[in-house]
C-alpha cells in the first residue's frame, strides 16, 4: 500500500512525532524552516516509525536512518 492509497499515513506519523520529544522538536523545526521538508519527514516516519538517527540524504533527496 502506497502513501497515496492510505490516507492515514499523516495521522500515524504525527502520533509518532507527538510521542517522542526529539522527533517533535525536529518536526517543528522543519515546519518553521521548510514545510515541504517537514512533510517529507512525516512520510518517512509513517513508513519507519521506529527509526533512529534520521538524516537527510541530499544525493537521494530523501530521509534515511
């Protein structure tokens, strides 16, 4: 199931973000600086909610853990 088919991906990701102090701070920082990057962060967390040490891979143009 892809993100476009499953509309609950954002809700799942926000649940992960709100349940983790560090991820929430990072998400809020992205929201202020670059809202598109904040959405990409949520997409990543919806697929991999248990990921740690998340970073942006500029070569691939996506988040990696």
